[in-house]
C-alpha cells in the first residue's frame, strides 16, 4: 500500500527535495469514487505502479484506490475506488 501525494501548484524547496529523494513516481488517475478525476503522484514499487494507493480526501478521511488493470505502462496508471479507510 502506498500513501500518495497530491499535485500542488506551489512547493517549497524542502518539499521538492523530499519528493526527489523518494525515487521514481507515476501519475495515478483516480477514475471514480469520491476523488473522481483527481491525479496524484504515487511512488513506483518494484518497477511498477503500486497495487493500491491511499489518498487524503477534503473531509479528512482517506480513500483507498486500487490499480484498475494489472497490465499498465507508461508514466501514468488508472485506479478505481475501493473504500474509505
């Protein structure tokens, strides 16, 4: 399970540096559920998109999404909503 980071328009240099230290990422597209249409950065796990991502919602809850298809390639992957955690 991976905790995802939301895209931001403005990042401090400290945040930017910590993102670089995390390693390679993909863009996770949330295809449905409460965060439908959101795009987030998720850390690559063993060379592929993570099977699940936990994403903070505006109401302080966390939404768990899973990889929509096991066979995905390129710099992004599509995720579908599972449940709130």
